[in-house]
C-alpha cells in the first residue's frame, strides 16, 4: 500500500520514496517481501504518488487505486480479478520490516479465512520514540503496525496479533519517525 499523501512527514519526497539511511522506504518493504515466503507482490499506487508509480514500474506490478485511504483502496484491490483472499497488506512506511518478520505473521495466521491486524503495544512505540497515530482498543494499549492479513469478507472472525518486534513498531509518519528508523538501522536502536 503505497498511495498515500504523507502530509505529516513533511518530506520533499513522496512518502513511499522518502529515504531511510539512503534507501526509499518502499524499496525496503519490497526487499522484505522478496525475502519472505510471499509469492506475488503488487504495489497499490494512486494519483497521490505519481513518482512512486514511476519508480516501481520496472520492478513490481502496480495497481492504481483512488488514494482515498487504506480501506477504500483495499476494497478496490479486492474487487480486481486474480486477487483472492487471504492477502497480506503492508504499508510502505514500515522500513524496518524484514522477511522473517513477515514469515512469522504468515505462520501465526496459518490457513484461516479470518482477517488479522498486526499490532504492537503503544508502550513499545513510545519506548522506541515512534509516534502513535492510532490505537485499536479503548485502553489505547495496542497500535496497528501497517501489516495485515485480509481474509474472506464473509468470515465473521477478525483477530489481532500482538507483536513485540521493534521492526514492526516504527511506522514513518513524521520526521522524527524517519530519524528513529535511520538510527535503528545504523545500530543505535538494537
């Protein structure tokens, strides 16, 4: 999912192309997907990120969405022929993601028809210095990571997977998040 505006980041680059330690975030996410058990990768792009579409044109199949938000864009993807649930969705702003992390999410999900939202404790995000833009529970204990498994919409079950992996806790939404991610990659966060 790489079609958002990224206005909070205040970057001269489109959000997916914002570099972390010299590498565009979307390229870091694609490398993680390539190093995982994921078989097919698509990049959901939008009119909000035309340079990202151009950047990805030679390396991954892009699918145009309206860029009206995660849910709207996801629903548009699910309506396309050839894309069937379950699917793994990953936001382009999770630059610390790695193949083994993705494989662990897929293993936890297994063969279920349900959807799964991967979350981290808000306390972990705060400890790492990452911004907290949304929480999933009324006690503000869990924050979504930008990694989800979307199952059959007819399945009534929806699950939360709570992870304590710092590589899932840093979504780059603001300049400080970008600095925190770069620090982690340089060894300062380990």
